[in-house]
């Protein structure tokens, strides 16, 4: 066993070896076609294994670092780089399938892009195959089924094996039950997002989950107003002319006061569809709406571009 004083030397030697293996492997890889010279080279898995000279895990580390660097360099344009991130992590887990974090890392970054979500799901399924007792990959795959695909039954199937696994939160059982019953869409979405926020890999994702939770709370309050509006119609035989008619001091009020709007904005009636909306968002929240997730993602990209911060 190496002494304490010799450990830095051993680590330096291993790092040097990894760098040397990576350079040798890169040199052994076939050159890309001339039309692709400007694109980052990501080898086929078979070629990477051949080039690794038996040092598969070291070369896996090399491509893992490249994936992390792509995220750092392309923070404001992750959508464009999603295919590259997916390919890099494919090589990472192909060379060393027993790694853990890269499966979820890729899934988190590329799941919001429809063209990359299938790749994200495949990575999570591989993560489950190699780490069947880890609840997290199952949770993320279940989230994708529910949140992006709108399939509560599939989400329940993916989540069920995670319930009761070591380290799994107790509330997964309640979440599974609600998915089975296909009940309480806002509560289910909020439970998923609260877990994702607690386990967010960086502040950028944490802020994105908080924005989604903010939209859910706004929708919850809007639904209270929907119920009051229906009560108003039944009582008076007519619809409200403005949202303020629902609360005192209006003559036919059914509420003591309107629920507050989280951002200090107003509750208004959308002139296009006649629904009650927050003037801050100008729309109602829809779970599993690709237009909504795309809109939120674009907002996040703009914030990231102006912030210029690192995703780590």
C-alpha cells in the first residue's frame, strides 16, 4: 500500500498515464471525412475500444471530460450541442458501463430536446441495467415518461421498481400511487420537480426547476379562480366581465378576495380563449406541452447567455 507521502506521486503518474493513453488513442482513431473536419471527432465505440489499448476506463474518463467541457463552452446553446453531448456520453458509458453519474448527466442536459430525448432515455435504461439498485435513473426515466411524453401509466411502470430501494425517498410510494390513479397532475409534476431541484447538478438547472414550480403554483391558483367562476355562473346565470368580479366588494362576489398573483401581476381574462390567466405569463400551464417546455428552455438559454456562468 502506498504511503501517504507517495500518494500525490501515484496520482500524478496515473494522470500522466491517462493523458498519454488518450493521446495515443486519438492518434490511432481514423480521421473524419474532409467535409466533417470542423466538427468535433467522436469515434465509433468499436474504434474507441480498439484505440484504447486495453485502457478503456482511462479513455472513458477522457471523453467524459470532453462532454463536461462541451457543456461549459455551449451553455447558452445546449440545444444545438445536444447530439454531440449524447454521442460523447455514449462513448463514455460504452467504454466503461459501470460509471454512474454520466448516465444522468446526459439525460438531464438533453432530455428537453425532442430530437435527443430518445438517446437520453436509452442512456437511462442502460444506467438501470448496470445499476439496478439505484433509484435515481429509474426516477429520471419515469419523469421523462410523465413530463415530456404525457404517459402516466408508463411513468408508473418505470417508477415502481424504484419504490423501496435503498436511499429512495419515502414519498416515491405516494407518487407511484398517484401515477397509477392518474390523479392530481399538478401535485405529481410538483413532486417530480421538487426532487429534481434538490438533486440539481448546477444552479442553472435548479433555477429552471424553480421556474417550473412557480408556473405550477400559478396554475393552482388559476384553477381556484376557475372554480369560483363556475360558482359565479351558477349563482348569477352569467359570466364575469373581469376577474375582479369574483371577489368582494363586487356585488355578486363568491370570494372574499382573489388569490394573489406570485409576481405582483394581475389576473385577466385571455381575449383569445376566454380563460383566466396571469398577466405575467399570459397563458395557462400545461403539463406535457412541448410548446411550454420549449418556451421555458429558450428563456433559460437567454438567462444563461447573459449570466455567462459555468454549469458546474
